[in-house]
């Protein structure tokens, strides 16, 4: 029996197993075994098949992958947002390779990747889906595009989920420490719905025979299993609806409530709002560097992650600045007053002006 058949067999058993306390261990065992088989299948498929057109070098400050079923308008959006010239057409499978373009927004260079349209079963390799989704796994943001005439939202999200991508989620607060003996010890700082016996069973199934596991959030079975796996990717995402010019009345109002943004690539409606949303979801900030006696350089900011410190900026900048650092001055949202003297642990905010005082090397 092949891996696909074994997975299907276990999924059928899981579907037939009722959800209650008496069956919790059995459901946990089935879910863990399914996750193991899917991970094994992904490992076997790595490096196999034709991957031409899918090896994309990451450029710029961040990378966004456009994801959707064929003919949703990804190529048109790429051309409107960037300097790319991707072939477009009102028929399926226009894009056969990954098409990159560069969006310049608020001083950042954001690489946009138009990946080939997904089809049902992409996570299992149909239509080159494995290669497509491997590109998506390496992105910093996923932009799911839906067509109001054929939404298929759950299908897309299922394909993304099946390859270990957890969109708009953070890693479970589950810490596992291996030890030499003593079996599995479970401790938690919150009240759990999963029995400790079930947790111990899952630990053993995943190869942890001697370990301490500490759980600091109220996880369900799926989240706990994710916490034991090494192939999960946690990526922010936007769920959008293209061709919004086709929507009107109550349906438009409902979609505006349900989805992150509605836009029209063809009609160029709401594209500036989409750019701002991409910026926000990427979680990046602009730092304007300033030399003593000079104006701050606001044309070419240093692009950093939210929560970055002066030390992080020193590590980003060239020239061994961390070793040469003496002091810094910050003016902007993170400072209490203009030209505040700060140390390396000072947390920076968007549009701060940073002036560094550095030692001269002999």
C-alpha cells in the first residue's frame, strides 16, 4: 500500500471516529500518523520532478506570493503593482513559470511573485503544485486572490495548509526539552482540554521518549501536533477578492466585512489601499539614517522588522558598525524628545531618524 492509500485509509478512520473524551487518544493517534505520513511524502518528493521556472532568487526587502486558482487575475495584478510584464489572458494556465516583479512602496523594495495557478490536489503534486507551494513556503507574505464568480476559498486554504503552511498563525507555545531518562513529563501554565495521557502518547509517537514538555497556551490536538513538527511555516497572509467592480449591493457589503480587501486589478481600483495593506502585514518599518550635520536620508531608508532595536540596525548596516558603535541619537516616534541619546537596546519605530556616533578604526 502506497503513502497516499495509507493516508486516505487513516483519514477515513478519523472521519468515522466520533469526537469525545473516550476517543481522544485514538483521534490523536490517527492525526499524528497522518501528519507523519504527509511529512514523509513531502520529504520523498523534495528534489523530484521538473522544477524549471520555479527556482526564484529572493530579492528586495521582502517577498510576497500571489496565490489563487487559474484566471483569478494574478498576472494582471503583478503588472499593475510592479515593473513586470507578465503575459495575461482570459483563459486558464496563462502563467506557467513563476513571474517576479518589484513593488516600490514607502521606500521598500517588495518582490511580488506571480506563481502558477493552483488546481485541486496541488498539495499532492497535481499540476506542479508541489513546486508552486514550495515557492509559497519561502515567501514573507501570502496574498490569496479570489474570484467573485468562483470563490473556492476553502480549497485554496486547504492546499496551503496541507503543505505545512500555517497562515496568519504563530507557532504553538509548546516547548520540548529532551533529557536522558525519566520518560515524558507534562507541565502547563493553562488549563488544557487534552488529557495529559494523550499528550504523553503523542510525545512517544513523535519520538520523544524522555523529555519535558511545557505548554503555555490552550492548544487543541492539531496545534499540539504542529508544535512537535519541524516542517511548519508560519506566514502572514491577506485574503482578497479581485474583480470587485463586478460586485454590488448586499453581496459587496458582505464581502467587505468578510475579506481583508476588495480590489480590481483591471480597473485599478483600491490598488493603493492594497499596497498599504501589504506593507502593514509584512510588519516592516523605515529607519532614516542621518550623518552628523547632514539631513536625514529619506529617499533610501533602512527597512527593518517591527520591534527592531538599534543593535539590529547596526547588524544590518555595512562596515562592521556594531564593533565601532559609541552612541546613537534618535528623533521620531520612538524618542521621548528630538535627538534622544539611546543605547543598542532601544526599540525603533517606523520613520525614526537614527544618527550613529562611531569609533574610527586604526
